C-alpha cells in the first residue's frame, strides 16, 4: 500500500492489485466447486449406469469403438479441467 506522500499512479496501481486479489479470492472457490462437480459427473459417466448407454461397438470414433472412446474422452476432459484448476490455483504466483 502506498504511503501518505505517494503519487496518484501508485494509488491506482495499489487499487488495481487489491481488486485483482479480490477477484482471485472470488474465482478460486468457484473453480474448485466446478472441478468437483465435473469429476462427480465424470464418475457417473464412466461407471454403471452411465457407461451402459455407450457400450456398443459401433459407431467408430476416430477408429475406436464408442465403448472405448467414451472413457478416453472423459479422461481428456478431466486433464483439461485439471490444467485449468492448476492455472487458477497458481495464478498469483506467476
């Protein structure tokens, strides 16, 4: 925080920093909750009864049967969610 004799630019930069820290404090719990919700949905989608909807050998998705492409798609989406979670968790350290 700037001192008493600080210029306008120093006060503006301090205000912008505090606003960005407050934004991180609001966003971080939201991102965590969304990630938890996603992985609970992931659990339902790749186990019974969710996976029974996609247990057929056809159609082929990128040469894989649907029963294999379904869990692979969820694994890739989970990787993306973990990367986003890591980004938002470590944003102020960068």
